[in-house]
C-alpha cells in the first residue's frame, strides 16, 4: 500500500512570506494531485502533475514533481490570508482509489 | 456547469440507526467515488462506482454500502450507525477515475450521538 507523507504538518506564517510544503511517497506516483480544503468544505483541485521533473505554476503557487516521480513540492510566494487552508496531495496509482496524504494545515496571518 | 451536489449537508443520527447520503456528479462524469474524512484518519477511500458498477472498494465494514443509478447519481448507506462513523463524507466525480483529479462536493457532515 502506497503511503504519502506530507510535511510540515502545520505551518503558521505572516502575510507576505514565502513557504514550501512537501509530499513524499514510498513508491512511484502514477499521477499526483494537489488540493486545498477549507473547513467544512470539500477539497478543491489545484493541479495535476504526471511527468517527472514537471513544473506548473498557478499564479503565486509553483508545483514541482520530482524527477523520480516519488516526491512533489508546493511553493507559495508572498502568501496571503486567503491561502489559509489544508493542503492535500493525492496519488492515483490505483485508478479510482486515490490515496491522500494527511495534509499540511497552513495559516497565514494578516 | 454545476458542480458536485451532496445532500444533506448536515445530519444528526442516533447509534443503531441507518442513514442514506446522496451525490449528484458533474454532468458527463460517470465515475463517482466516496471518501470518509475524520481528524484522526484523514481522507479514507470508501468505494468507487462507474456506470452503475462498483469498481473499487476500500477497507470499510459491510455496514457501508453504495449504489449508482443510470443517470450517474450515487447514494451511500450506512447501517447500524456507531459513534465512530461521525465524519465528513465526501463525494467526488471524475472523467478518468481520478487520474486528472476529482471534483469534490461540499460533503455531508454526519454526527452520531
């Protein structure tokens, strides 16, 4: 069974700071997704990466997929309070049965 | 286009009762997956349906069941509720069994007392 480890578990920063969160797997990812979830709501898909070494940008968010497809990172530049939430990575190696990491809870203080 | 709709949003049930949750996927999405989310266990996969057939099942007891209708709408049922079943139940639809990611509903918050 594939295990996804996310770090750090909690992160509290001031508005304007930069941050990076990580997702590591015990085996190779098939496709990797990053989601953001706000309290009481479902996760919202941010990005999907499938190719080793791939880099995708979404405004102030930069997603990297490791060359060996066993790790990924999410970098946020100049964080804003609206970025606050639970960031989850997920692997779809078992199609239709995605495995989720436990997430990084990010708090951005104004 | 409309997103994934889950009903009801909140439920309070008593131990021993049963409950049915409903999910309407995005139009055109034939794959519907269900997840349970709790603070201690995170997001745990329950089952996935495609064209009215259960294709995948997670490690949950038989008290958890589901079905999918011909219009892709799905329901999940939990019988003989236990306190530990209190959780946020999330439905997700996708085009390719989640390969490019899911669109999640807002969830049903179930509290068992």
